C-alpha cells in the first residue's frame, strides 16, 4: 500500500533554494563591483580591539560605534568600499570611537549586543550599556543624531 505525502513536492523546495542562491550571488557580484571611492582614499579609522576602544571611549568621554560584520558579508564589504570613505560619514564617525567586530572571531560580543543580522551597528556607552543598535547598509542618518 502506497502512502501519498501531502504538500508540495520536494523539488519545488530545491528549486526555490537554487533560485535564492542565484539571486544572492548576482546581488553580491553587483554590490562588490560598485565603488565610488579609490581604495586609498580617506576612510573611517576602525579599531579592532574592543577593550582598547572602551578605554579610549572612557579617556575621551565618547560613545563607541561598534560595527559587527564578517569578511563573507557582501553588504559589509560594500560599506568598506563606499560608505566608510564618504567624507560626511568620516566626519560623523569622529564623534565616536569606531570599533570593528568580526562576528566570526568574536561571537561573544555579538551575543552580548544581540546581533542577529550583519552589518549591525551598536552605539555603546563606555560602561558597555547599549544606547542604540541598527542594521543595514546605510547608517549615517542614524548616527547623525
């Protein structure tokens, strides 16, 4: 006796996954090719050491701007090529102590600040309390406040 499964055939699911992978790949290729700034132009000076950033924030009485990203993230790489070179963004970043956090190398910090998507940005007080967090490609309007 044959039993019949209800629902969509498994190949619909597989086709959907393949289409999603193609769309992501095409999008990442487009994002990776776009850059309006030369690689050697001025950029945000990110600190890669969270503890050193905290000390610097205490010494200078500034907030930290944490950038949670990863080398495999197309949007994160796009930000490195474009947004971080924008003179307005650089100017705004000077109000903060910018700290880059690689989520693959520092998952504890990503967990601490409840990072679920990347790129995620967190504005943090020197006592490590969270002021605000947000994610996505464009963050300038959020940190201008």
